C-alpha cells in the first residue's frame, strides 16, 4: 500500500506523455485550421483549443497528487533538470513576462528592455549565488532556509510574513491578467473567468503542491512557448523571408520608423529619473521603437533593471524550486535550462512587438472610415483598442491599444487565421496558470512551514502538515481570486512592487548567508526589518500620493533605497553583535559543499533518533 | 553533539581550497557579465546610428548581446563548477 502510494512518474515516460500532449495540441490546432478554411467550425469549436489544455493541466495535477509532505513541498526531490527548467521558466515569466511584457515592448520598444535584462541577470545570480545552497540545505521554503541557517525561529516567522506580500501581489497580478484577457477574448464575465481560474489553481496546488505544479508547469510551458513562437515564426517568414524572428526583425526597423513618422510618433526626451510603464487602459503609442530612453530615462532604466534582477533572486517561488531537484548538480543544470529558455522567450517578445507595430500601422495607414477592418472594430468593441477618424480617414496618431491585448491583436491584425488567436490565448492562459499556481504553493508553504509549524519539531505530524498545506493552498488561491476580482491595480505595477518588496526583505540575508559567514541572526533580522520596512513605508507613501511621480506604478526606486540600506544594516549589526558560534560556522561550511546528505534530512534523522 | 561530523563526506582540510575556487568562479562569472549586462544598454544612445542586420548597434547590444552574455556565463559556470566539484571530491554520487 505504502509502496503503491509513492509511485513516481518515471522521467522517460513523462517525456513521451508531454510529447503526446504537445502533438495533440498542435493536431487539434491544425484540424481546426482545416475546418475553418472549409467554413465549418464556429467560435465554439475554437474554444476547445483554449479550454482542452486546461483539462489536461487538471489531469496532470491529479495524477501527480501528493501523499506525503515531502511530495507536497519539494516533489519528493525527484524533478529532472529539463522539466524543472521548463516549469521554472513559465512560472517565473508568467502572464506578466509574456502577455504584459509583449505589450510593454509594443508601446515602449527599447525602454521595455530593463525587464528582460533584469530577468536574465536575476536568473544568472540565482543560479550562482542562491539556488545550489538552498538545495544542499533542503528546506521547503526560503524562510525556513534562512531560519535554519541562522538557527532562529523568530527570523523564520518574520520572513514567512514578509514573503507573503510579494507572493500575494504576483498571484493577484497573474490572475488579473488572465481574467481581463480571457473574459474579453471570449466575451464572458470577468467573475466567471477568475472564479474558474481560481478553482484550477486551487485544485492543482491543493492536490499535489510542488509535485503537481511542476509537472503541470512543464506542460504549460510547452503550450506557452508554442503559442509565442508560432506567430513569430510565421510572421518572420512572411515579412522577412527567414523563419528566425529573433534576428530578422531588425530588417523591418526602417519601415517601422517610416510608419511611426507618418503616425506622428516622434523621438522624445524625458527626465533621467522617469519610468514609464503602460497601464491597463488603451494608450497611445509612446515613442519610436528603436529610440533609447524616450519614455524611461537612463537612471529609471537602471533602477528598474536592478529591481527586476534583485527581486528575481529573492522571489519565494523560484528559490524553493531548487529543493525539488534531485541534486545540487541538477539544480545548476535546471537553472541553466531556465536561463536558456527564458533567453529564447525574451529574444522573441520584442520581435512580436515590432511585428505588431508594423502590421497595425501599415495595415491601417490611409484607410477611410468605411474601410475600417473587421478586427479593429472587434478590438474596439471588446475594449482592446480605440480609434478616431479625422476627415474621413483613420487618424494614426489617435490609435490606442490595451497593453495586454497586443498578443491577441497581432494575429488578428496580420490577417492570420482565427485559430492562431486561440493559440495565443491558450498560451496566455497556460502562463498565467503556471505562475499563479507557483505563487499559491509558495504562499501555502510559507504559511504552513514558517508560521503555523514554525515552532514545532522538524518533520513532526506529517499528516497534519500535508492537510494544512492543502488547506493553505486552497485558502491562498481563494484569497488571490477574491483580491484579483476586487482590487483595482495594474498587473505590471503590482509585479514590480512585488519584486521590490521581495528584494528589500530577502536579498541581503539570502546572499550574505552563504557568501559572508560572519553574518549572524541579529544582522539578518535587522537587515530584513529595515529593508522590508523601508520598502513597505515607501509603498504606503506612494499609495497615499505623498511621493513624487517617479515612484508611482513601479517600486524601482524603493529597491534602490531599501536594498543597500538592508545590506549595510545587516553588515553593521552583525559586526556589532557576537560572532556566530562554532555550530553555525560548521553549518555554513556544510551548505557550501554539494556532497553529502541535505541539512534538512540530517536534522530529520537526528530528531527521529532523539539526538538533538 | 557535533551534528556535522557524521555526514562529513569531504575532509575538512579540503573544504578551504574547494571554497576558494568556487568563490573565484562565482565572482568571475558574475562580475564581468554583470557589469557588461548593466553597462551595455547605456551605450545605446551613442550607437543609435550604425546598424547591424537592420538593428541600430546600440539596440542590438541591449536586446541581444546582453541576453547572450548571460547564457554564455551560465553555461561556463555550470561546466566549470562541476569540474571543481569533481577535482576536490565535493561532487555528489549520481
């Protein structure tokens, strides 16, 4: 019985299952394409393309359900590197890093690059500075990792509370993106969509925690990557004669510049501190695509880049994934895959955005009011765009688009078959669900491991822990759903504030705990309190409207202030308080070496034989 | 009492050189690519004129070069760190 319960999905078969799943998706898309050409298959059959994959995610979540806490919190430490890389990529990028970032590139061109540079730098730093050591420690959350490293339960509980805020922010941001996009594209109510999304997230996270969400995440990654790459390759072939969008979109740069000039989009000069993030309502195209620092100034650019980089290192959902890998070496490989796959996505998004500018501006130039294409009318009806006519002609300088709709408008505006709009929607849903589930699980693990069970013996009461984990996952999903439906905030702004808060709270202790062995629990605690307190204070001041406009809609400058402050505080307080004792130093030296059993398992073993 | 001793797979005197090399690799991998990634975008104003396969050179540096630098850095890090682990006997059995 016990053996039967612990049956793992064998990796070789998993590759086959995922291959079948991806082929079935492509097959369904091609079938609907043929039916569409024959004039069969209305919008209701197209719907299956967006919804069938969701049923598969639920099925995977059920198949990979957890029976012991180790499965729920770290997937039995059994995830092979490539699948971890796939799941981590899609969960880190999420709907924000695909849907909203494509939109940001569409509006800002060059000035959206801080997100992609920051993501790459953050992932590189995570794979070198943090992830391998989290795996050697073997903790279930970043808060328990630091709590164990400093042998301090108060620190653990404080981090558990602090990390809740960024995880919840990102959960809300993801659900909001999924809600707005899906309800507009399918013409159903937002509440229905976000409710169903919340149920899917709660089911997958509640059934199997990390195990379910990683295997479902690998499937979601395939759909999200397919959905991004297919329109990009088709358009690259049509527009530039070479199916390599990442390097060929430059050949359209001159044409786009000409179109921009005719649409009255001219080079701008802004303050060096300015940060521009397109928001939720349809907006005008801001600046020429290739112009650097025309909407976000160079200081703002640097601040945003650092916020994203430091925030990615500190996010509770990413660091904990390391513990689900088979070994420290596998963690490094998994992070390597994450970097490579993320790089592929981040090289593709600007190409999609430039193609969208080209197709939209060239398709609409000089059209009279009675020639308005069907897609623009439809987009305006569902709130993804707005336009005006002047003297009987569409005014190119009055075209407004909704940031998150760009990915859906691109296949519509380029005259691609409606199947590709549904593929884009399926990709967006996959990315949103992957990120939302990862954040939900991170919240559940923080609440259960670091707050409820913070003061109890390591690994005690496994059945209760598992039940609490499931309950917390469902609770987190419901809370996120309710907040996403009721709070009005822009997802991209929520995302940058989440990164700023995570970096302010955890970056300094997380990096210093391995790389500076003199740091002690007092230093870590002071760093956490000062950093998180500063960032939270700045956020509250911003909400109250008491700060200059540069803080609005982005926590970038909060990071620049809070992270150095936290680092210096941790340093000074550590030096002013007693050195860490011998046991602590031994623990650091142990975490630094990959070989040997994890610290978590050793403590569990020692606790079982009552030696500690 | 000494909880570490039981699982002490790598001898204590070998830990120091292992960590020294690991540290050098980590900083070597982070500092140069990190500075490149942080600095390259800020040349894009000066390099907005000349183009390479259609891209202004400044844009290509910030949009392409930076990302490729990160990929190269992480690849080198994984391979080199694995060598260091094996050289010092700090690797896991797998």
